[in-house]
C-alpha cells in the first residue's frame, strides 16, 4: 500500500458524499464533501462492499455481514425500520457465512457460502423473489433456488438478477451458468423478451414476483451480472458484454439482452442510472450512455469496428457457444472514455450519476454529478472530467464503490 502506512488489521475505509440517512457509516447523519476515514467496523478484513440507494452493505472475511444507512423498507435486514449511521451486524444471518452481497435502491441480497440466496427490504415490485409483493425486514431465503447453486446477485432500483450454476446443487460437475430475473420489467430490465407480467398490490403491471430464466443468455456462460436503475448488464467468461432494459441515450427500451459488438474483451463492468463503464483487460475504460447530464461521460470518442479490428471473432464465438442473445450492433454504441485514454485503470465504479476509478498508481479519480460531495473534491460542483481525490492515500490494492450520491474507498483484502 502506498500513502499512509499500514492501517488497522481490517484495512482502511473512507467515505464521502450523501450521508443524511447514515449511509457513509461515519456515526453522523450528514453529507461529507471530503473523504472521511472510518475505523474498521471489525478486526476481520473486508471481503466486499455494496452501495445502494441510501444504504450500504459489507461482507467480512469471517463471513459476517454488516449494514448501515436507510432502513425505511427493512433493507438493513435487522428486523426493524430504524436507520443506522454505523455498521451493524446482521444478526439474523449469524448461523451462516455470507460470501457476497448486493444493494439496490431499497432492497438487499445476501448469498451464503452454501450458495443460498436471502433477500430483504422493499418488495412492492416482486424484487425479493418470494412469490409475493411483501416487504421483509429480515433476510429471507429465496426458495426457488433451493436446489441450485447461487453465485451472484445484482439489485437494481426495482428488480433483481441472479447468476446460478446450470447444474443442480447435488451435482459435482458444474457446467455453465444461467441468469434469472424478477421484479419490475416495465423497461425490459428483466430481459424476458416481453414487458408482460402480473399486477402488483400497487396496481402496477409488468412485474414478476418469482424468478424467471433469462432464456436468451443460456449458453453465453455469463460470469458477472449488474443492475442499476432500470438497466441490466452481464459479462461472459470470454469478456463479451450484454445490456438490456432502459435504453442509453435513446427512448427505446431493450427487453432482451443485446450483445455489444465491440471486438473488445472486458474484465469489469460498472453500471449507473444512465451510463455504463466497461474496463478492458489492458486497463482501458469504455462507456455507454449519457455524455451530457452532469458530464457523466463527457469526452467520449466513438469506437467503430475499424478501430478495434471488427467483431467477427466475437460473433463467431457467440454462435459457437450457442448464445441466443441479440446481436443488434447498431442498438448500443460503446465508446472509449477519452479523458482516461492511455492511463492504466485498475478498477471502475458507477453511482447513480457519478463515476470513479482507481489508476495504476492507486490514485482515485471521480467525475459526474457532485451535488452531495460524492466526488470527494470538497465542493458540490458537477465535473465533466476526472479529478484526483486528494483526501485519500494512494493504495494500489484499493477498490472504490459508488451508490446514489455517495462513495467509498476500501483497501482490498481479496
């Protein structure tokens, strides 16, 4: 680690931005325009952090889960609706070891080391997957996946994606993965090929309260899933990118996954409300989405097939693997993010309408919407180009996470 010494056993934590619901974990319900160093909530090292609409979730190396922030819908999983400004153990999961989590606008997903999925929080659109539209203030197991291995979950504003192994839980040999979706499908974010569904207790159509298989991704060997706002995205194990849901910079919605024909291989994806960042294996950042609102992606240059050698190889690979996802290349345009061109980027993150990245030397840069100080620059100004966050140390093994108007920087222990 570069910068400020070794830190405590649990690693270094920093937070900034919107904090009126306690989501920064500082012990106060207030915004912070500059990064605030936090004491590690536990001696155990951090395994993963997730930032939602106005709450945060952490998984520690010992399998404990901690939550803090807004709890108006029970999204903290503590059995009540009282918000918290400090990380608190999710005691209802004390008999399990949690290994990954996801935080949506007002719901949360936990996955245990035995591949079981638990959800809590707002369920008014069926986003908890329990077969009803009830909210739940304690983590409840999603029974539909009882015989499957759940690897990942991704929580959006009103929908949830789940990545499972194609084989049953009792099978020793695991071949391939499948994606399931539930919750609101109003913008096509479930990827089910239609905007249909059942009517919720709120009288809202286009909702699915039980998990449904995203059939067009079968055979694509998806390795990661992402949800934010009304958008969804996935990466395959060969670096192919798929997007669906509300359109980027267009009034059209995409009710089935579209394969982005860039000819590039992506290693990481970060998804916001109106933009997507994709990091290539060689540390370059590409983007999809708005270049105007808050300067979220200002300075993007168009990327064509001539720029990267075409996409015939990835199309052929897609057909060979039997992936049924649509390949409408004209529907989605991926562009290189010019301000970071030539810089080796280790990690990218996207909040609702701001972005962050960790560079090769451990520097953290932010840009986009800044109303709550979420850029960590000491002001509430929007910035169209990346600026270095000076209030944090340079840590080459760090990761940055973004929620709706707030940010975290953590020393990685993975």
